[in-house]
């Protein structure tokens, strides 16, 4: 069978990793067909490293070169423009997260994919974690009863100033579109909404350039409220050493805690909504059955999602995350910025025009680009760190 | 040596426990001298149970009966009036938490104690936990470096509807003054400010009567911001089964986590504020030395604090918590109500007059008293549950 010809647009940190996987034939049914980077030094290096692969500096040329599909791994702000150009040329798209910088863009991307009948996937690699999918099944199946609270402390996204200095586009609203919520936490915000659904309101404290010389947020505290009354705290940062990744979900029949690569589960046969009103004991607690489940996700989640994208195109395998899925997590981060900028809770559905106006008004918050881009590959940085 | 003659005013859940401890001579240097409960059925029962102890139905009579000191364990709203009456009569006071319902009251109590030269202590029994005092030492000594974040999930205060029905004064602003923040969480709010100090602003989502048939809050999510930028999340509830008690404090040199009766500590020799700007690695992490410390608090913390109060009067032993200490935790809960009622973050110092006006406007939020008071003693309910 003929292999799917895949191009990679933006060969920085993530792009070079995907290119390498494709080039080394780690993805069944696909091959690395073309590369594009608008940095001529990077492009020149790519020509040396991949002598038998087409290399472009302009993504339109790559799209016109005969690719079946592309992986878009440029700075976030360029995702929508490139994806829509691809769809218009009959090319399928796997887009790095976040899908775009604001939800309006992602709606346009999805409309374009539908109009041109193209495949559109998002690199939400953490969805392949067995713990998250198990947590999702536990919640969806009603084992926890009625949801009451969730708390995700996800502060193990530590970055030094060197990280923000490594690419000149990092650390401003104009070029990166945001900080930890836009770059690191989209994975977690996606998992959060994938498991718990979407809230009705978002309140956020964001700290802009608190730990680093950047104009965007490097620390974020979100308080979400759901239609049924559930409270969700989502706490993240790129400035805390020895970070935590602990996700607790509580319902009327028990709770689960995901931490250290283990899902811990306490489930009771009795529902709190019953014994709250029937028990005579003033602080009655039923028996909870305890169990543990260890992580069994794929060794390389990015590779697994890329394989899924290829299988989707070739064999119609359901996508881990389709283009529409990019909207929800982006709604959460957009709403968080809106809340922090207006210092009040924001109701969903989000007023997307208002958000866009606010975003534009903050786009002039600039930082000085201190160094040029460094190229490096460290896949461990993108794994789930328990 | 003559024993200190102690009276107990309000012989409900806590009062009866203190009375029993005194009567059984578990407190060195003190004896149970008198009891007062304004419920005549309770008073009659006390006369039978404690035939050799004076029993009153009016606290003024008890104060005039020759007591050296009193323990005030009435519903919260009566604490200030009774304490001030005691000070005016030359009687020392140990007051149950919360010291009062609003901070203005507690300032008056402290002024009265000073004016009359009386001793004034607050029953913050959880301060005797070795884990909390160790955590405090770690923070105060600078071992954690500059503080960045704290998260306290303290949701193991579960109560059934029977609890709120057990005393007619529970569950309304008019009679109890608040819900979980006023009754259960004062311990934790006190420990929080004892270890971390006071924030500059408080934002709160409170849920009023979410899980129970009450007019006050049974679930609270607080987001505190400190002068140095530290974010603190404080999450509590009386409506979650299988509750959590997990307190994490993060600084620039490491973190501590208090959970399950153990303090876990990760400390590095390097300070994040240094390597953030000097490290070339984009997500550098230094080595963290890990250690664990187990709880070694007294078996009965209430008894320990009562003994401390007696030792303070007799031998000038420093108090675990003096009357002034009641103000800070109450400032936190008062600010949280203020925030929830006004739907905005509240700056400290608190506008106490504004809070008092808001509190009065919510005092008509009534619930129906469903049953009469049940008397029971279950000391385990007031212990720290890890």
C-alpha cells in the first residue's frame, strides 16, 4: 500500500520530534515527505539532516508540493491560517495544541475542514493516558455518583527563563497568545473538560510575568462552577520547583485521585445524597471500597496520536481528538484571561467578540526578545509527569 | 495548692466534653466549679449528672458564683457578650472557636480583657498538632525559600442533615453566624494564617445550603493572594463523602505536603529564584532531599489546650492561642462572606462596617428548626482527621 505523504510545518521543538518519528518510519502507513521552516538557518540544517526530504521556507510551497497531510507545529498564532490554507488545497491536518489562540479562529478552522471534506485532528497526546481515560469512564458511568468537586494541582510545568528566551515568539500575547494556559496547560484543560464537561462560569487569578521576564501569565488559579453546582479548582504554573500533578474528583458516592502515575479510587455502595437525610449519625460515613489502577498508557503518546491520525485517514479509525475538541479547552483559557483582565467571573458561553477585543488590547504588552531560537529535542518534557 | 475554679457556660457538644474532662480531674491545677446552660432540660440533667457542681441557667449567676475562669461554649453569637461580662467581673476566659461572628466583636473582647487585666484564650486545639507546628517552623525558618503557593483541601468535615437539625441555632446567619467557614473551618483558617500570615485579598465562591437544608454555606472555595504574590487555595465543605485533608505549601526551595498524618518534605539546596535565570536547561530541576515526619501531637488536643490555659493563669505559660488570635481567622471568613455576597475579590484590611451591614442583611435568611437539640459526645469528631 502506498504510504501517506506527510509534511511538517514548523520544525522547532515539537515539529522536529514529529519529523524524526516519521523519518525513522515509526508511524505505520506514513512517511516524511516534506519539511517547512521559515527560519532559513533551520531550513538549511534540515536540508543537511534530511537530504532526501523536500525542505521549504514557505508553507504554501509545501502545501502545493503533493503532501497528503501536514502536521502544524508553528507558533500558535499561525495555526489557523496554515490549517485553512491546507484544507483549501485538499490537505488533511494534524494541529499541535493549542489549536489557535482564540476560539473564533478554531471555529473557522473547523468550518473550512468541513467545507473541503478534510480530516482535522489536534495533538492532545495526554488523552492516550490510561489513567485519564479510566477516570473518564468512572465519571461517565456514574460510579462517583453526582459530581461535587474536582481539584487539579498541575504545577509540574516548570520552565526557566532560558525556555522563554529560546524562541523569540515566546512570552507575549502578540506572538504566543498567552503563557502557561496557552502553552503547557492546554493538555490539562482539555483532559479536564473531556472528563468533567464544560462549566457555566470561570473565575481566574492570573499572574503576568511573576516568575519570568515575560508579559504573559506564568501562574494561574482557576475556579470553575458547573451547572449542577460542582466546584473545580485548576491550579497551574511554570514557576514552581518540585511541582505537583494531582487530580482529585469527588462525587456523592466516592472519589478518585490521580497522582504519581496511579489512580486511587474510593467507592461506596451508598449515595451521600441519600444518607445525608436518612442517617441519624451527625457525621456518618459509609464503607468505601478502595482500589488502585496503575498507568498503562503508550510509551510515546505523541507517536500514538500521530499513528491514530494516520489510521483515521487510512482506515477511518476514530480520532483521539478531532478539530472540534480544540474549542473547549481554548474556551476555558480564553474565559480565564477574560476573567483576570476584567477582575470578575465570566459566564459561558464566552462572549468571543469581547474576548478578542481584550486580547487585542493586551497584544502590545511586549517583552524584549533576548536570544535567538535554540533547537533541541527533549521528548521527556512533553510526557505526562506524574 | 488551691485549684483554679472553672465554670463551663453552654454545655452542649463541646461544653459537655470540657466539663467531663475537668470533672474527671484530667486538668492539673483546675476543677469543675460550675455549669450553665440556658436550656432548663439540659440544666436539670446536669444537676443529676454532676450533683456536687453548681448548675445555673443564667450565665451572669455563674460569673458571680466565685469562678476564677470560664470556658465559653455557647452558640457563637453569644461569645462576645459573655466574655465581656466575665472580664468585667474579673473572670478569665477560654473561648471556643470562632471567637465571635464578626471581627469588630472580637476587638471589643480583647479591649475588655486588657482593660480589666484578664486572661483571654481561644480553643484553637489544632495548633497542638506537631505537623502544623513543624510546618510553621519550616516556613518561618525560610527552609522553603520564598513562598509561592499553598493549597489546602480540607473537605473531611462531613455532616449529615441530622447534624444541622441537632441544635436549633445551627444553619442560619442570625443564630450561627455562618456555615462551614464559621463552625468547622475556623481551625484550618487559623492554622493557615498562623503558618502563612494574612493575605492582601480574598475571593470566595460560597454555596449556601447546597447539600443541606440550611441557609448558610456548606461548601466554600477561597482564593487568597498575598503581598509577595503567593496564591493560596482553601477548599472546604461539609457535604463531601470520603473527604480529603491535604495541605501543600510550595516555596522557591521546595515544598511540604501534610496528608495522612505525615509531613512530606522536599528541599533543595538551590533556590529557584537563582537557577530560573542562571540555568541553561529549559526545565531545570535541582536535586530535592526528601524526608517524612509523622504526627506526634497530644492524644487529646482539647485537653492540651485547656491545660495550657490553666498553666497560663497559674504559671504564666505562653498561650497556644490568645484572644487576639481569634481576629485573623475571623477576618478570613468575614472577607470570604463579603466576597461571595458582593461577587468580587475583597481587599484586606477588611471594611468591618461594610461586612457587618452585609451580615445583618443576610440575617433574615432563615431555616426552619426541625428538631430539638440532641446531646451527644463524640470527641473523635473534633480531632484532626488525616
